[in-house]
C-alpha cells in the first residue's frame, strides 16, 4: 500500500502540462457556451425574423424619410398635448387597474391557495377564461354588467359604461386570474410551518402573516402586479369598447395612427415610447422574478390547503360572491344572449350557425371556423413550445446578463401592438425565401409570438427547480445528456410542458389582434368570425356571434380544465409549473 | 516526494486542482485507490472532499491535474462513460420512478436486457436488505431505506469504482453504526473498490482500509486507520481526530518542556521546538503528592470508562484523561498527573 | 455531448416543420379554395390561373358567382382579407412595392385620394363602364379605379319607438337638432369609424365648410352620444336592431346604413310588412367603393378579367345580399328585400375625394374638440 506523506507545498508542475490542462478546462467551458448558444439559436432566430425585423422595419419606415433619420419627430410627437394626454391616461389607468386588481384578487389568491372547497378546480379554470377570451366578445358581455339595463343599472341605477370605472373593472375581470395564479401558486407552496414557528415564538396571527408570509409573497405580488400593469398598459379592446371615444391608450393611438391614418412617423414614435415603457416594466419584472426564485422554503401545494374555519368561511363567501359578480355574470350574459332567440330560449342561433357559409364566402360554417381555430392554435402551440422550450432550456443554465436580457426580449411581443407586428410582417416577409404574406403560416406564427412568453414563463421555474444533482445522479449511472433529458427532466417537467402547451393553445385560440391585421386566405378563426358577425346588421347575426363566442369560451374552458387536471396531484416531489 | 505509481492502482488522481473563484477547493491533490481497496476521505466541511468525488466522477471539470482510471486519463471522458458509481449525500432518488425503477436505471442505461435487469434488481434489493421493495414509491421510504435503495442503485451497473458522499450522514447513530458494519462486510464480499468521503472519523475508521485526511483542499495525512490514529501527522489532524492534549513543546533529551511541565518523550526523539500530543491513555492519575496538580472540571460517562477534563494550574491548556469507572475522582477533586512516553507523539511545529 | 444536443435541437425543429406541413395539408384540403400557390411563383412561362383579390374583412361573394367567373375565364379567385377598409387600404399602400395580389377592392371615396396619391393602381378601363352612371366615376379621367358598389350612410330610426311615442321620425340633418329628438341619437367616433366619418362629411357637405361646426355644437347640446365603433352603436345602443333589443339599447336613432332596414328582415319568417328600422332619407352621405388593378400585379390579364367581372350583371346582382351595398350598374336588379324594405335615397350628400383628403384630419380634430371634450 502506498502511503502518501502529507503534502504541504503545492507541487511544481511542468509548464507545458499546465498549458495543456488550462486549454482542456477552457475547452470544457467553451463547450458549455456553445451548447447554450446552440439552444438559443432557434428562439433567437425566430424572435429576430418574426418580431425584431418586422417591427424594426415598420418603425424605420416611419422615422426614416427621404434618406434621413428624423428623430426630431420624437420631440414633435411627445410635445403634442393630445399625445401627452394619452400617455398620462395610459399610465394612470394601468396603475389604478393594477391596484384595483390586486385589492380584489389577493383574497382570491389566498382562498384558492389555502382553502379546500368543492368545485375549486372548475372555478379556477373558469376565472381564467376571461384572460384568454377575445376582448371583442368579453367587452360586449361586460357592457351587460355595467351598461344600460345591466346588472348595476337595474339593481342600483348605476351605469358605468363609458366611465373610466368600466375600464378599471373590466381590467380586473381580465386579470383576476393572473394574480390568483401567480400569487396563489406560490402561496400554496409556502410552508405553513414557517408561520407556525413564528407564532410559537410569540407572534400573533396577523403579525406572523406580516412578518413571515407577506415578505415571502412580496416578490410574487410584485411580479403579478407588473404583469397586470403590462397587460393593462397595452390594453386595446377594453378601452375601445368600454371607454368610449374620450379615452385612448397608447396602444389604441398606435392602432389609429397606423391602421386608420397611416401616420407612420407618429406611430413609430409611439411604438418606441411603448417599447421603452414595456422594457422598463419587464426589467423590473425580471428582477422580482429572480428574487422570488431565490430563497423560499417550498412544500407540496397539495398539503397546505384546509377546510375553511371561522372567519375564513366569510372570506370564502366574499371571494365567491366577487367571482360570481365579476366573472360568472358577464360570461353568463354571453351564454344567455346566445340562447335568447326570437322564439324564446333555445338553440336557434346555434342551429342557424350551421346554415351559414353554404352559399357565400363571407361567413363560414361554425364547424369550419372551430376547425380553423383549432388547427391554427395547434400549429401555433407547436411553434411556441419548440421556440419557448428551447429558450427555457437555454435560460436555465446559469444565467449571465446576456441571457437574462434574452429572457426579457422574448416577453416584448406581449407589449407590442398587434397592428405594428401585423403591418411589419407585410412589409418584411414579402421576398423569397420568406414571402409568407399570403401563406396561412403567418397566422400561427403571429399567434406563437404571443404564446412563447407564456411557455418560457411556465417552463423556466420548473426547469430551474429540477435538482442539478438529479441530473448528475443519472449521468454517473451511465445516462448520456440526451438520455438524462429524456429520462429525468422530461418526466419531471412533462406536466409543466402540458400546462405551457395549454396556455399557448388557449392564448392562440383567443388571439385576435395580429390575426385580423394580416391579410390572409379565407380561413377565419373563431374570434375573426365573431367579429365579422358583429360587424353587420341582421336579425340573427348578433345572436350567432354570441353563440360562436360561447363555443369559443367552451373550447377555452375545456382546454384550461384539462390543464387544471395536470396540476400536481397529491404526492410527489415534482415541482409545480410556474405561473407569471 | 512523489510516490512510485502502483501497478494495481485503479484510481489515480494527480495534482487535481479545482478553483471556485480565488479559492482552491482542491489544491494539487494526489491520491491513489487500489483495486478492492476502501479509501475514506476524512475532513471537516469545506475541506474539498465532495469536490474530489465530483472531479473523479466527471461532474466537476478540473482546473489542473488529471484523473486516471485503470491508467487511462479521463479528461475527455464524460461522466456517463467513466463507469464509476456515485452515491449522493441526500440520495437523489428519482421521484418519478419506484424503487425498482431507480435500481434498474443504471443497467438500463448500459443496455442490460430486461430479464437480467430484473434479476439484478432482485439480487441487489436482497443484498441491501429490502427484498420485494421494487414496487414501492420512493416517497414512502424511510431515511434508512432510501439509503439502501441509493446504495443498490449505485451498485447496480457494477461500477469499477464506487464513490460514496457522506454515505450515512443523515441517519441516526444506531442505524449508522449497524450500516457501517454491513457496508464493510458487503464491500469485502463483493470486492468493490470504494472511495468514500465523510466528516465522521468513527465512520471512516470503521469503513476504510485507508484514511485520507483533508484540510483546505489539500491532503493532510494518508494512512491506515491505525496509523493515523496512532501517529497524527499534525496538530490539525490530532485535533480533528478528537485529541485535545496538544501543546507547544521544546524537546531536550528524554524530556520535553511543556506548559504542563516536563513530559517524557519516546527515546530517540529529535531535540528542538515542536508540538506535543499526549493521548488520554498516557495521562496517569496518581496520588496527590507527586506530578502536575490539576482540578477535575468535568467527567463524562463513556461506557467503558470515564472521560475527565482536568484544569492544570497557571492557565496551562486543559488535559483530557481517562479513568476507570471505579474509583474515579469527583468533580472538584484535586489530582496529580504524570505522563507516560508511549502515548506521547511529537508533531511538527506549526 | 455537443452533437447529441445538436441532434435534439434538430429533432425539435424537424417536429415543428413536420407539424407545420401536416397542418398545411389539412388547411388546404378543408379550405377548398383550389390553387393556393401565390401568384406568379409558378414561373413566368406558364400562364397563372389564379388571380388574387386583396380586400377588407367585409368583402363577400357567393361561391356560385365566383365559380361562374372561373368557368368563364379559367381563373380561380383567391381572396386575401385584412382588417377594416382603412387598414386594408393602408396595408396595400405599405406593400405597394411588392403587392400581395392583383386586384384591390374596397377603397372608398373617403380613402381614394390616399390610394391614388400613393400610386397604388394601374389604369384599366373596365368593359362595362358604360353601364355605370358618370357621377360615381370619380376617376373618370384616368380610370385607375373602377366603381363597384355604393352605399349610403344615414341616420336609422327605431320604427317601434316612434310609433309608441307618437313622434314623427326625423328625416333631415336639421331635424336632428330639434328638441323632440333630444338624447335620442348615437353616432360613431370620426377618428375610428368609417360611418362616423361619413356622417360628419355629410353634415359638412350639407352645411358647408364653415357652418358644420355650429351644427355639431347644436347636436352636442341636443344630447348626441358618441361611441367608438358601428358595432357598439348599432348592436348595443340602438333600440331598433335585433341585437340592440337584446342588449336593451336605449337610442332610437343611430348612424348606420341605408341597407340596414333590409338586413334586419333577411331570413325572418313570416316576412314582416315593414322593417323594424327606418331611414332618415335626408341625412345620407354616399360612399362608393372602388376596385383597381394593383401596380406591379403578377397576373395583369387575370386582374383585368376580375375587374370586368365585378362590373358584370351576375356579380353586381349578387353583391347586395352579400355585402349590403347597392350595385353601381344601372341595369342590375336589386333583390326584392331591398326594394321592399329599403329606402330610396334620391339625393345623398357627397364630397370630392381630394377635398376629403385635404380636410379630413383637420375636421376630425375640430370635431372631437367640439363633441368629445
């Protein structure tokens, strides 16, 4: 047996050996970078070709006139009192909507996270429906709640349509699920014993909540707030339908300047302003997300909920009442109107939908639009999963600043006007090999652009939560990196992948903006068909639009319900899918 | 300085260096493990033990030096092709697979046919004392059972070298003592080559043919358990092994000058300044008339004997001593202490 | 490691492409629109059999009529639709260097100047132009565009409301500011809605460039309400439409189209004696929609054939029930539902396209400062 004596001084090694070793270590490191860049290549290419390039082109066309860049336009536009008013309104309504959404939805987050009650899963799917519902449809349903002859009018004589309250409340309706899912998702996983430990140390229940739970939730609340702020900052349909002509957001203004007035310079400046704002929001969001991922002690979400007791019953009752009033009622109105035919309630409109599209190219049979929508959404989902999945895989490896920036970039489409993207497509994707303008693929591509951020947001936390040593354990047992991915990561993140797919699918299904601004061959999606029906007079068109909307809602709800059933079941160490 | 390369060395680590920023987690470590040998790396947390295992496994790229298995440089070989097993500190059982699925994972990766794989799983679960547990979910296992499954999983692909990271770290004492014996017996029977790391000296001495003590990324001492126990190579090793009677000394002839007065040293000890270790067995309690006068500060029951902590006068370092169960002095009693040269070890001055 | 990862990436990409191709096949087979290859890509040697029509979302034609076109000329029509009329024209302008198709349909007199100034069209004199009255041929000098249909934007009224309230419905612009019609009218935002703009232009044509502001101030004090879109005005606020009844609309007067009354009775059985909606015939502004051969069209011959066809009797007589517009061809018969339930607009207001182009922005601004502030 060879016995080494203690070696106190480091050994002097041959200089060439050192170089060889260094080179080898450097090669290993380089290989890591190459792998990461390789993973990022597809999403980066997708992002550049289908987002950055078109948007840059349309902005460039606005600011580049007669061979010169006209950055002076920025000053002109920002100096305009009307534009400044729009900017101010955009900001404050977003802030107010965010505050209101948090106030209304945080108790809901608690209820969904910590209380057990029958029908919880179904309800969680239902509150998410508005989030993916096209605003055209939801807006008109919402009018039935707040408008003339609506719920508040007939009950208290209060009409809120065309007041700013209608916008704010509708924003709560749309974003309720964002808060419930983001904050509630984390809340359900916070170890209740932490709070119990604080109580054993003498903290009262509220004090323990304030000292322990609130700081832990803080980053999630901030992240949810920022997402809501982002969605409301770029709000389009809600403001158009409910706000009336006196209210206009930046997004509405960009639409007007581009699609109606063709004032590209003004639109370009506004787009840049919106980019700056959205970029700032995303930077803050990324920062809070990082903080959220850092130091929490998480447990299985299935173990923390309990039956409501005492005051919690009142809280549960209150939350359910709010949901009923704010979400179920407008959705119910939609369904009711679709059934309210000329000869009383029945399926008249659904039946008459079937007779459409037999003779004219204007409206197509509903079954066909459902088919179109499903097909487009399926393709968009595949693209979003491939692009978003690869992006998440690249982002999960130790993130440098570059990578984090990439993360934020992928979110940018969420904050970009659909008309900007749509028109950008038209002027850039017009030459071979990318002459896609008259191709059907343009629609799912535009939809995927919106789906990718959702996929990344869902996948990333889960991939990050997969213990590195689990991968290592498989590697030392002889599994190659591909096998490790297939045998260890895929099963662990499979559920998250399904959730991501469902989200991308639902969002694609409801996507309206980009779809409508792209001239495309005649295969209208559900939201487009609804808009077309709403756009013409007739004894049946409105009822048919409502019937189609109900079908859209059901398809959305069904796919979300499938998602809900994919959430973590009782036991198991697998991390639950991320929320936004 | 360098030792001749043993022909039978299964693993040879040469000058392995790993840096995390400015800190060297492994600082030019050289180490060999012979076939069928069990080597235990012992050291406090942060001494680089786990990094050493990860470097050998190929999970941690080296900043310097190399790792050889059967004489072949492993620099370009990825972890999954090295044919070494690693049992993780917290097991890392795959949560989505049952016990059988976990154990069968390695053989599956090595394309072992199904029947042989199933036979292997049965055989290993028998071996680790969990017969018939193949269908159980890993979430339902106790700590000791998880440990056994992790061991079975690590053994299943028949690695040429099995590495254990704190193999018994999370288990309670009685289970640990029983498992240590079982493991030693098992490795002996299977002829497995084992490289284990632990911070528990008892575990290391019970398990290992040879012990490697690490400190700050470097090897402080290597030797058989008996060797290391009897001749700690430095005050650090001595203290890490639990010996507290260490003091500065100057040797002159047969005696050394220490804060405890004159202490006899083994014959032939070189003269000059050094450190001195007196093992508790070398501390003799006599009647109060001769020797160093100490006060008994504490006594601790140790089963076969009582451990005494003695306070010498004049703020000299405290002395640990052992006394038989019967007739041991009470706390507060005055005793006289003499030293026997057989239990005195001279350590290099720090 | 490297190669394996690359292979994984490759597999994903392949999967994407595969799914894409599959979906493409699916959409082709169910779309049934025949040859979907883009115009001209087949090579210049072979004569293209597809003619591509670019239009807005409201374009519609019967399948049978389009088949007839194919039978007559051998060309298959491929329709690309994008956005409302304004957005569609703007898209065409943006893509004028690489046009998306051969013919553009759907530019009306309010947008005509913008399209012509941008050089969107190549002149072509349609075969049956002689059948079209001269007053709708707004580009008679150059024939860059061909009039296809016309429609009148007029105030509509809820017949039932005026019967039950024993009130005479208004018929002229001047009526609308009378006290008995206070708080009854809903119109659309000039900036975002094409009928909204048309109604403003009608009032300006009637009162003159300097007097319409005073008229609108009176309208404002008479309680005119403004919403952003026709959909909201007609489907939500108007009490006379089927949709508005359901939505409990409260405005018996709305700015809509002269064709709305017949639209409200299409398909209703048994056929009612009257449409529930009437038209204030003295409040109308005429919109004329044009088609033009796109500059740089790949299939010029096909495009010309299509324009000719759009002026043919078959197409002109098919249009009313598909798009709720009036044919421009003198000898085209209107469907019975139009003659029975529609109003005859004899003297609508109109305005020259270049004047509209010149005044539009300025008027829209002063309109909104009068009405919205």
